[in-house]
């Protein structure tokens, strides 16, 4: 699962694209409107992601329409593609994302 990915997502206020790095159980990424950090777990092809999203460009709308929020997402890996779905805990605000691995990360240590 580790690697550099592009992501396309659809939320309650539209769609967007961004980039994501998955490394050692951590997620780092963003787009022109937000940045996000979090964690991920993989069991077989099942993927579980928990993110904290923060607006970095207040003049740009993000797909969830909030300046800061958490996301819980689950999904599956299929080769170099990961499909995730979920939402903001405790709300009916949902998001779907498709990630495509672009490259492996450089060797560490």
C-alpha cells in the first residue's frame, strides 16, 4: 500500500483531485483547497483510513463545504487502484474516492 497516489474524490459539494502519500501507517496529502493527515490500516485487500482535513485556502470551496473535519473511509485495493467510501462521523455527509498509485516511495534507511 505504501506509495505516492493521485486521488479523485466526490463529496457533498462537488468533486476534486489531489495527491496522497501512504507511508508506514500514515497518510499525508492535499489539493488546492485542503491538506489532510491521518492513519491507515490494511488487512488483505481491505483498507481503512481515518483523516483529519483542514482548509488551507479559505477562498476555495472544498468538496465537504467545511473548514475542518474528520473522515472515516473504508474500501478495497485492486492492483494499483484503491476505492474508498465513507464520511464525516456522526453526520450523513458522504465522500467517495478513487486512488491510483503513481510510484513507489524511495527506500528508507
